[in-house]
C-alpha cells in the first residue's frame, strides 16, 4: 500500500497530511494549491515588502516564485498522480505571471539601475587592469638586466645526476672491482656503445666519475698501452692539446675473454 | 510519517494523519474518519490563508 504525504508551509506554519488514500490527497492538494494561488493574488503587496531580503540582483520571475507559498507533495512510491502535478504546475505558473504583471514596472527599473551600476564597476576594474598591464612591460625590462647580472654572479646550474644505466649494467656484468678492468670496460663502452673513434683519458674519467665515482690515473693508462690493449692515436694535425687513444683488437679480446 | 491500513469487512480502511506545526507548537490529528479529517483540513486552511 502506497503512502501519500502532502505538506504545506506558510511563514512559520507547517502542515503535513499523510494517508494511503490517494484520492483524498489529490483532492486536498488541489484545494490547498488553489487557496495558495488565491492568496498570492489577494496579497501581492506582501511579496513586494519581502524584496529587501532578497539578493540585490535576482531575476524578477525567480524572486516571485521563491516568495510564493511553497506547496510540495512528495510521494514515497512511484505511483503517478498527474492531476495533482498539473494542478501544482498551473498554480505556480499563474502565481509567477500575476506577480510579474503586478510589480514589473517598478522592479524592472530597479534591476536596470543595479545592472548599470554593476556594469560601471566592471568597466572601471577593466580600465585599471589595462593601465597596470601598460606599466608592467616597462618594469619587466628594467629588471631583466639586473636579473641577468644576478644569475651570472650566482649560477644555479647543476650537472645532471642521471647515471648511465647501460654503462653500469656493463660494469656489473663483469663482476669486477679492479680499476684496470674499469679502464678497459670504459674504453670498450666508449668505442662500441658511444661509437667514439678515439677518446681521451679525461673522457674515460668523466664516464667513470659520473657513474661510479672512480678515476683512472695516467700510469694505469700507460700499463694498458704497454700491454697493447690501448694505443695512442697519432696527432696528425699537430694542434691537439690532449692525447687521444683507441682500443686495439687485443684490448677487445681482453674485454671479451679475460675480464 | 506512518499510516496504518487494514481491511474491515473486505473494505480497505485508511487512516489519516494531519499534523500542524506553528513555531514551537505542534499538533497532530489521527483518524480513520475521512469526513472529520477533511473538515479539519478545510478549517485550518481557511484560517491560515486568512492570516495575510
């Protein structure tokens, strides 16, 4: 059995009528709605005096609908009551139209006045914003030189801390901690992976330092040269300031089979 | 809100609950006498609507 509840609120008075008798609810609902509609027609001045409580700018139709007596009929189960719903809708629409007709000339002027003052405010804010934008470029230009000078004096550059995982994997694959082996592995890596035809001791140490915090001194490089694993590349130009080296076939064999 | 219904002699009996609250005052009327309840509804409706 469905239950029907009809509630009515006016000022501080709250009426609640509940029953399972659908016809009675429909009948009473219609009667109360009609009465509410008549009340609104008979007391338009009451809706006017309540305008000060409303927000400064609000569409007239919405405001009058909000001030009209509230009539609700929540139905707990989904059983259609089309007659009742239509009555409510008609009453509310009628109340809206009547309220608008009664008060439109005065309310319209007031709304226009408020809209116009709001527009003036918006325009004044926009003008101030435009002015501040005109000033800003000049300020930025003046500061740029100072900013540049400051950044030169206090460089914030930091070298990359990203390690070469491929190189590290190669090192780890040999499972060695011998520095001579590190030299040979690095030489092989620069030759084969980074496709360098020649490399310097500085480049070898850069790779080792960045990834493993290790360095090779020149004596160890000389040892590799003595064993014919690495050879010095002749400087045909005569202008090179650093010695450059390359991995020999024997060095490749050492890397592949001896480490 | 609750409503009791029961069948008496094969006819569905409805119960009607009318509640009214004004400020802190709340009254409730419960009955299965529809005529009586509707009279009360009409009376209170006129009373409320007259208080403009």
